[in-house]
């Protein structure tokens, strides 16, 4: 009997190895999609709805890789450039999408379901995710930058926030409201280094002060008066009226500070309104006010626009399933699911016209109008006071910008931390960026119109 049992075990093991034992069809056909996304509240909410998607798609399992913004960008850039195929779905923005699409790193989305509603997308959102006539990503949410402020603190001091404040007014308010002894700081802004972190606010501030990244001959403009004025203003404002350790604060850290009642004002992404007005997540939900992003010598480019989107890399082995998932996650049905589960204010904002044509949304969501007005006002094709050869507001849509923005962002973050002076770091940045542009051949390139893809 012992030998017979051993033989049966051996035969069964060999059958498993050679595929002679049948595997249940459901397990054999199951697809695992690896989704790389950022740890922002809306994406974490999307992850929380995994059971809903898997219930309606029983052959699909979602595997999430949720990372801090800078880390996510590094991982995705490495993966897409090497074609290693670690991700089936990537969360990227309006910067990467046209560049990666033109390089054929992303799958074109030319065959979406009829009911998806492409015509319902904001035209300027759809345009930024299109290259060479193909849509390469679907918008999950779009944001402008707006001003958040504490209405209770303003009221107590007899202050009135204008609908469209200037940066000088923001600084005056910060001076009057800064109260570190009671744990309230006059202003919170991003200080963490990164082309998508501190450079988002710095780039839009420079625009407001009349500056730009490059002139029409692709010459860097970092060592010019508007850059010096804007960065000094930024440094002085945060050193005097900002929270301690601000050079380590990005979007999520600043959001947490404001939600905890630590900031009298905050200029950042309009998408944060859903968190700040939720009493379950914000201690100041009942007292948050909203205004347009500050201007200075101009309002052109003073508010940024960013589109967090979902794309399918060509290296994914699950093209059909990945495309079906991103169509669901950016659909009207997903938006309505979020609203029913978490409330209207949690709906992914800024992408669909129908969201803002809904009277209930406009009446019940306090930041809806300022977000809509800001999104309609931004123009990535004409982003600055003076003409530029690039598209983009807080970034320039050229392959070199990721390295350029990261370099300059590190230098300016260092200034906040007490390392270096503004004039010095901007001069150093100018020289470094000039070398980068020369190596890339921009000094020999014909000037490209901003309306065309760089």
C-alpha cells in the first residue's frame, strides 16, 4: 500500500507539471492588471472601489502600486523608457502624455466604447492628451490652482478676500494672520523639490510676475528680473509666514496642514476642495473659502492646469483589459458611483462638461464655480505674458523639462532650507539649463510655434 500511494502522488505531481491536470477555467482566464498611481485622495478612493470593478469584471484582478508623486514619476519614466512592462495602467499627466505618445510608448485610444462620451470632455483637457491626432490618455481629474482661505480667521480680523487676489494682497493677509503661538501660519505653499511639486507653484508665480521658462529662441530665462522677483517673494513669504520645515512639504503635506487648521491661506490644486470640505477629513470644513489663484503684473499663467490621466503603455500584455479599466475609471458612471458613495464634492473634477451642467453639483459643491472659472480661463497654448515657443503653464512640454524642472526645484528648495541665495541659485540654474539646451540642439533649432507639439 505504501508504494502504491507513493506512485499515485508521483503521477499526480507529474500531471500538474505537464498540464495534464485541468486548471479551473476561471483561474486560467483571470487577468491581473498592475496599476501605478499617485497617493492623492482621489486615486486612493479609486483603489478603494476595486471590489466594485472586480465584481462587474470577474475575470480581472487589480494590483495597485501607490506611490508618492516624485517616486511614481521616476518609476513610471524608467518603466516606459525601458519597455520593461511592469505596469498595465499608468497615472500620468499632460506633460508626459503627448511626449510619450509621439514616441509610441503609449497605446492610442482610438476605439473607446460608444457610450464613453468623448464630446463630454473639456476641449482643452482632451487637446492636451492628444498628439498626432490620437488620444493617448483618458483624464481622471483636471485641476487649476486656486486660493483656499479660512473664512473664520478673515472674519475675526475684519479682512475680505477678493474674488481674484494679487500676490501682494496674499502676503498682506499672511502677515496679519500669521499666529505661530496658536499653531496657525499665514500661508502654506509647496516647498518640496520636484518639477511637479514646488515648481508647480513657482512656475505659476513666475508667470504672474511676467516671466517665462524660455524666450522664442529657446534661451533660458531663469536669470531674469521676473524670476528673481518671484523667487525672492516666494522665499520671503514662506520664511516669514510659512510653517516650519516647509522645504519638505509637497501637495499632500500642505493639504494635511490646512485640513488640520494650521494654515490661514493655501494656494494649490483645486482638487483639494473635496477633502477640505469633508468634515470626516477636515477640521475646518465649515470655514473654507475659495478664490482665484493670485496674480501680479499679469493673470496670464498665474493659475496652473494639470490633468492626472490614465494611460496604457504599449509594453502591457493586457491591452484590451487595461483599456477597458481606464475607460471605466474615467467614465460618467464612475463619477456617479463616487458621488453616490462619497458625496457630490468627491466627484472627480475638471474633466467632464456634464459635471458642471448639473445644477445640484454647482449648488452643493462650494468650490465648483471657482474651479470651473479657473479651468475655462487657463490657456496652455498662450501661457505667459510674453510669447513662448512651448506649450504648458507650470511646465514646458519638451523632453528635457523633467530634468530641468527637477534641477531648478532642488536649488530653490535649498534656498528655503537656508542653503544658498536667490541670485546665486538662479544664476547657477541658468548656466546649467543653457548647457542642457545646447546639448539637445535647441540653439540650432528653428523656433516652433506654441500651437504645435514640441
